[in-house]
C-alpha cells in the first residue's frame, strides 16, 4: 500500500477527533460528501490545493496529513522492527500495517520513540553516576556526615552516666553535623536538578574544556589563518573556564587550532573536501600533514553546505577519552569506559596503521557511520625514550560515503548500557537485559 493512501485515514481521524460530520467538512472544503468519503477510505489520492483546504478547515499543518508525516511514522516502524534482531519474520510491510491499523501503528511508533528516549536517559545517568567526580565527592560527604552523626548518637544512647559537659559537647556535634548534612544534601539535589553542564557545577577541567568547545561549536573564526594573537582574548571572555587547569587545557587546544588553521586554511580545506569527499587521508596528503591533524581539522570546521558535520573522539595510551566531539546518531559516553570494539581502541594495538570501518550502534536502526582511526605518537620522537601513542577516530555519517565499502559492525556505547548479548569484550553485565 503506497504511503500516500494513509492521508485519507489521517483526515478521517482528525475530523472525528474534532466532532465534525463528513458533510460539514466536505462543504467547508468545497467538495462533495461522496468524494470526501472516497478520500477518507484511501480510494482517492489528494494533494495541492485540496490538501491545503482540508488542512485549513481541520486547523492542522498540511504536513500532518501528507506523506511527510506518514513517512516519518513508517520509518519509525521500520526502526522498531530492525531494533529487535530476534523478531520473527513478517510478511506485511510497515506501509500495509499502517494502512490497515493506523491507530495501532501510531501507538507502536510512539512507544518505540519513548523507548529510545528512555535508553538515552539511562545512558546519561549511568555515565554520570560512573564518571562524575563531583557527584562521587558529594555522596562521600553525605555518607561521612551520616556516619559521624550515627557514631555520636550511639555514644549518647549507650552512655547514660556521661558528664553534662561532654553530653553538651556531643549535642553540639550532632547539631553541627546535622546542619552540614542538610547543606550537603541540598547541594546534591540542586546539582542533580540543574545538570552537570551548568556553569559553576563543572566537575573537572575536562568538563570545562568540553563546555567551552561546545559553546563555540568547535570553531573559532578569530583564529583562522593562524591568528594566534586572538587566543588571549578568547580565553578572557570564556566564563565557563573557571579553573587554572581548565584554562590551561583550553589554551593548549587553541594553540593547536592556530597551527591547524595556518597549515590548512579554511577555504582550501573546504574546497578539497567538496572535491574529494570527507576523506581525511586525501586531506592529509593534500596539505602534507598527519592523519590525526587532518581529522582534527575536519572536526573544527563550521557548518558549510556540501561538507558533512563529523564527530571525533581521541584517547590516550590508557584508553581514557581525552577529547570528544559528538555527532548526531552516535552516542559517546563521558570520558572513559567506552565500548572496547571501537576502532579507536583497535588502533592502539596497531600504531601508525590507518583503519576504516562501517559502524552501527545497536538499537539505533539504520544510522551508520564510516569510522577512520589512527594511532600516532603524542609528541615528537627522541632517542632513548619510548613514545606514547594517542588514538583518534573520525565519524562520518554513512550517507556521505560509499555504503558498499564494508558491512556494518554492530557495537555499543559502554558495557553497562549495551544490549548486545554475545560480546567477547564485555567487562560487566548490562542493565539493558530482558525483564529490566
């Protein structure tokens, strides 16, 4: 059943929801009731002026009745089917199911979207609980204060012959500890309510740097062309950089940015990417730079028509994430504890070997990425000193690449929230199990 045939069903549902009779809607739209009846039973296709007239009478956007809304619902049904690899094969297409049971189809699509939202919430919360130093310190403060109060109260309860002077002192201690507990609990609740991204609640210099780069969308126009003199001005205006360590990290990043923009000017880089596609190897060869610098430059670019928005993540030799630029459709954990199947970590075991792989994160439908990864020395080599390697991974949406290059590799975000059952790299059981 073509998607367009669902338009009539939506018109009928909207009319019934508003308590409008078929004849009344037909009269206001300037058509006969019999013709509207054929439309509502998906026996006539409509569009153009008639669709606009019906949408105006029903008080909805034309897209709510047209194929655009239907296509979105059908795409969601397809994602729901693809998200369950163990589902039994079905003969009906999503279009046929939506045509026969539009109400159930809409309900299933909404439930699938809600499941995706809840999974993302779980991802955020588990990362926060696992890797948030501020939260860990706040919980430690609460537990320490509770322990102190419990200890003092135990002494008062178990020692009835305690001298008045000591009893008063213990009473003061309980009062002070209770006040400290109330203050710590209030601060913790406020932190959870406001979110870790709020200014003033940034947990580490790494968080400050990430917030700083996110505010600028990872692009600094004032530094293009190698204008290093603008670094101090940018740092002085950055209110999100609160600590000395955060400012030092930002300065190091901006200094690298200046070097990148000097060796790889913006306009020639954009022209190269438009001509050769989003290939970091081609960019590195064109400007005679390392692959990691070419990847980083691609992640620094502003929104330009014809050049895809990419994501990037880097780690040090321990596997700890030291840089990340998110991209829509590929979830990144907070710094550390990522999926060991990422090409980013595979590159660490194969220094200086470029890797390319098609990736698909489980339970995210058909959203795929081409990943480019390379492990390179973190500093210039010197005699008598073993080099330390950092790994870098660039993520390019698959629609900008050749889909037939390789079959997609299914992987997760981190073990705690990964639903893949058979994985040799699993470190701990996932909370996304059956019955959760």
